[in-house]
C-alpha cells in the first residue's frame, strides 16, 4: 500500500510540474543602452545624458529616443503579453508617444545625421499627461521583435512624440530605481 501511495504522490508531483510549465514565464531583456537624437544638434550624441527626450513640433519629430535591449530568444507565437515601463521626468508639452522597432542595437553615439532607419509601423501609443511611471502595452512590439530578431539579435525601441509633445524620460545613467524596463510573458 505504501508503494502505491508513493507512486500516486510522484504522479501528482509530475502533473503539478507540467502544469507549472504551461504557465507563462516572465522575461525581462536587459536594457543595454538609451539615448536620443536632436535635429537642432544634428551632429551631437546624447548617450551619456541623465534623461532622454522625445519632441515633435507641428507633427514632425525633432528629438527621437532609442532604447536597446539584449537579444530576443522567443518565438512570436509564444508571447502572450508585454509592457514597456518608463519614468517620465519632465513634461514641457503633454501628448502621445509611439513606439517603433529598430531590429538591431542602436549605439549611444548616434546623432540626428546618422540615426538608423527604423520600421515605419507604430507598434503602440501612449498618451502621456503626467510625470511618474508610464506603461505601454508592448505586446505587438515584442511579437514583431521576435519575428525580426529570432536569431537572438539585440533590438531597439524607438520612441517618437506626436503632434507638439515634448517629454523627457529617466535615462539608465540616472537613478537605478527609474530605469526603463521591458517585460514580456511567454509560454
């Protein structure tokens, strides 16, 4: 009878383990770099600044932010949800900020003159009206990154303000508690 009880316990433990594996795993790729480019300072890089800016004037971007993350190793169909959290430091003009994919790692030395060409499709937009933590639904972004970077390549979030918005975010060179994070759930 005792052997039967032990076998039953082992079977139940295996079932529990398999059920636990079916639940999604949260993955947070490491933020490797963040910077922004500025049309008014077209040959200057801002990778060492304590804040990163996104600004548009009359619907045209004049400051564009880049955040590069470690390699993608998940298939798009495995991704169920994702979020990008950033700390808003200052708002000169509130408004919408959209995220785009650059399917490689941006360098912290990029300038307006030599910024990389990113995917033209917005993969998430957030209307930012106040300072503090803001969270984008980044599910579409992460799924597209998984398609484009399936070999484990690094990838970048490109943030662009819409309309006449001008917003600064905490940079990784600032406080560790205000560092941006990308997290997704995969099965």
